[in-house]
C-alpha cells in the first residue's frame, strides 16, 4: 500500500469527528496513531448509533469509521501522573493532535510551548471551532453551529425556504482533511528547518474556504449570495435541475461548446439556430423560454436515458440518486472508497471509509482492526520504556 507516513508516530488527543478524521487519514497513509482516551470512558463516539450491540462493546459505527487502525492508550489526563506519562510519549513522537478549547491544553501543561521543550521537532496540530485567536476563539461549536454561522445555510434551498443545513456534517469532514494536510505540511517544514511547528486548524476557516468563490465575490463587489435551489452557480440557463419523465436530471452545459453538443445529443439542433438562443448573451436574455423548451424535451425520456445520452456527448449530467443507488454503482466499487472490517462479537462485515484518493492505482485501508478502550496501553508504555513496577503503580492509582 501507499504508506508515505510509515515510521511517523502520532499522539491523538482529539475526540468526536474532525480531529479523529484527520488522524484517521494519517493512519491510512502509514502513521502509527496512539489514540489517548480516558480510562473507563473513552471517546464518546464509542457509544450510540444504530447498532446497540456494537455500542455496548464501545465499538459504535461512528467510532469505527474514524478510528479503525489506531492504537487505544488509556491515560487519565486529569492526574499529574497522567500528564507526565503523556509527555514521555510525546518525546518519542512526531505529531501531536488536540481539539480542546483553546487554553485547555496549556492549563494541562500540554500546550505547544511546553511540548516543544519536550520534543523540539514536534508537529503540534490544534483543531478547534474558531481557531486559537480572535474574539470567538474560546467558543465551543459543532458542525451544525458552524453551518449556521458561516452563511452556507442561507444559500441552501429555494428562495423563501428559510435557512437549511447541508445534510451531512461536511464541515467536520473537511476540517479533518484540512487538518491532515496541515500536519503533512508541518512534517515537511520540520524536516526543512529542524524546528517544531504549530498548525492551527479551525472549522470556521474551513467552512468559509469551502465557499471561497462566494466569499471572494462578496468582499470584492458586495454581491450577496442567496438561496438558489438546485440551480447552478454559473447561472447558465442550460445548467441546473431539469424534470424528466421519471425524475430530475442535473445538467451543466455551461459554455457554448457544451450547449451545442447538448442540443445535438438531445436531437434539438434547431435550438442554437433560433436567434433567441444563438449566442450566450441572447440565451441569458431569453433564459425562461430556453428553459421551457429544454424541459419539454427532457420530459420525453427518463433521467437515466438522458444521463447516458449526454455522457456519450461529453456533456456533464447526472440523474439525482439516493445514497444506496450511488453506492450500488460499479463506479464506486472500482474506486475502492470503502473497506470491510470485522469486530469480534458481531456477525457480518462493517463498512468503513478507505483513503479518498488512489496512489499507484490503489486505495490505502487500515492496517489493523479497531482497538477496544485501552487495549494497547500496556504494550505502548512498555515500548516507551515504562517499567512493570511503574505500570502496576499507575494502574493501581487509576491513571491508566
């Protein structure tokens, strides 16, 4: 497999989604990730979800999808002994990831300034809602709160619908991928300079960068994005959502060549010959009549038919599908976007995400299964040189 981070050790204090998804990406690329969890509790995503049997084992689907392949090390960071123990692990690590509220890591003695004294070549990654500085920095938030604040909910849905949240926690996932990119950039910077680096990854920053073109247009011209329904941001009259005989087709015939290819493909060569629609400016001027003409044609066949016809003509188009329909497409299997794991006590496979890109023709998948809470504590600490006598004392004190 593609394992560019083989030999890199990551100390992961993050919980829930954005931080763990970042370290999951690092794990898929070969890093050894030590997930630090509180004894007896662990990451709260170990519980809940649609499969009570898995949740009872601390292996809920929400946990497995972002933490398979990591080692679980149980350390109570509310104890001075636990903090001291973690600092010893940091000394032998390459990356440290935390998603505390800003200031918490410093109060624990685990801030960047403290840990770079322990490890002067450490990549320290902070993942938070609003970043480590600014007037909002101490505020907590989750994906849907950021969605409400960043402006995306007032561009989603049709005019008059009111604010609508994007269905998936996409800001969390994008923040995780942004975090993984920041860590890899940090590793290169440490290699280049020999000095520790602190990367500061914020959900709000990520959310706004996912709307980069909207943000740029607003700041430059004062333009305000509005709810646009299923229409394309290009505002092309031959792009957007079109009713067919049995469903909706999403079409993107944006530029003139695509428009003319589309008209040929749907057997309407007369459309671009009409003076109302023979140029881009005229099409924009007469967009309503053009839309009506196109919709009349699209209603004569199924969305699947039109999708294939337009694909053959190199015109971007696709019918709206449910998730199960898309996942059943041969394209998804060809891309290897998911992999199957087994969890003891559960019959049947569990599907989790693989790496989101291919390298040398293949995806990377977790190299090991998911660890139960604290399953790797003793082995990791012994490897770090902790004596059996000290392990016994730490266990007796409830630190591990």
